């Protein structure tokens, strides 16, 4: 399945109050692999950005002054997402803004006419009820490094979400570019070094008397600090019985 991991940045929190999209970032995935066919665009919103929003994403009104409007890129964007599954964290927010932009430029289409949508926030809430499920929280939970992110950015957040999505749906957290299919057994076999059956047995090197004495002294110190026998002594005693 072709998936598009998508994120947006906006001038504010509610499109119903006239707020607009100022950045769209998408990464394409085929068969759980990144294709490199990304879509990234800054947009002129024809309105001021809320100060609180600038603190989140760092995009200024001056930076966007010469950027295209959504209507200028609508056809390319529609062609890019058509037929895919959109993977979005807190999908109602982004989809609401995208639908508003499509309405304003009179395309006659909405997201539901073009593709399906998977909300990773809803998925995370089912998998981890009662826990924090923000993108940052999920990165910590799945040991995904997002330390390079100081501000929110649509393309960067989409790339991070792709890592999170793979971890949530199958444990894979490393994204790779390439056309090889999943389960390429030949490539897997080439990475395995097999030892010959007639090889010599491995050499066993046993501890000498001085090493055994040092080990026992360490066990005695642990037992004294713990106020009782160490785990190793209990195991040795049980095996002797």
C-alpha cells in the first residue's frame, strides 16, 4: 500500500477563525520503505501568523511573503495524495485545514474524495490508554531520537512520525530507501556468516586461583553490604545440592 505520512503548520489553531496552512510536509512510503518521493511546500497565507504559532514552528510572516498560495500548488498536491492512505497524528486537525484550503480554491474535492486517513493519535490512545500520546511522548516510548528537533516543522515532523508509525505497527524503527521487497531472503542470507560443521571446538579458558580468590572476595563484599548472601552464592549452593 502507498502511504503518505503528512504534517502541516498553520497560522493558528482553528481554520473556522480564518487560519490557514503555511507549510505542508509529506513523505511517501511503499511497502514500509521510504521512496524519497517527498512533497514539501511553504505557503503564503494572506494573513498574519499568530504570535503563539510562531513560537511553535518559528515561521515568520516575512519568510512567507514570496511563497506560493495553496491554490498555486493544489493540483500538484491533489495528484500526490490521490489514492494513498494518509498517516497523520491528530488527523482531524490537519484534515480540517486541508479541506478548508481545498474549499477556498474551489477544487470541488475534499480529502475523503481522494484518499483514506489513518490517525496515529487515535491508534496510540487505544494502544496506550491513560498515557501521554503526543509525538514527543511516543518518540520517548519507542526510543526514537528526535533531539534534532528544536521547533516544529511539517517535513521534519512527518519524517519523525514515519519512524513512530513503523514502531507502532511492527517494531521496525529504521527507515530505509530502496526498492527491495519485504522478506528478501537472499539478501538476509548474504548477511549471515555460517560456521563449518567440522570446525574445531571452542577453547575454554578457566579462571586461575588468583581470579577465583578475587571473585570470592567480591562476593563477600556484596554479601556484607547487602546484609546476607549474594545471588551468586545462593545459585552455587542450590546447584551443589
